[in-house]
C-alpha cells in the first residue's frame, strides 16, 4: 500500500511539473508573438484608405435598417392583425 502512495505522489508531481511547463511555455510564446507583431506593425503599418461618403438618392428610398417602406408597412400591418386576433382569446 505504501508503494501505491509513492506512485500517486510521483504522478501528481509529474502532472504539476508538466502543467507548470506548459503554462510557462504558452506564456512565453504569447509574449514573443506580441513583441514580434508589434515590431512588424511599426515597420509595415496598415494603409489608410480614404473613402468618399456615399450619397443617398431619392430613387433608393430605404430606411436606416435597409428595408423599404413597403416591407415595413406590410410587417407592421401583419403584426397588428396578429395581435388583434390573439388578444380576444
């Protein structure tokens, strides 16, 4: 029985050592990647794209959500009719 306890202590020690090693390795890997990316970002910055604002024409009358007023009216009337039918029950 004493031999079994020694095996459990050794297994726990190996497991703890392995977990500490993996945690330290991954932490160093993250630090290394962040420093390399920071230096690369300084050397090769992202290009700034100048965009012109798009004008909304009267032909394309759409609300902010992108739906046409006809669709919004249809959905509103359907919801109103549904509420009227189910409110009486």
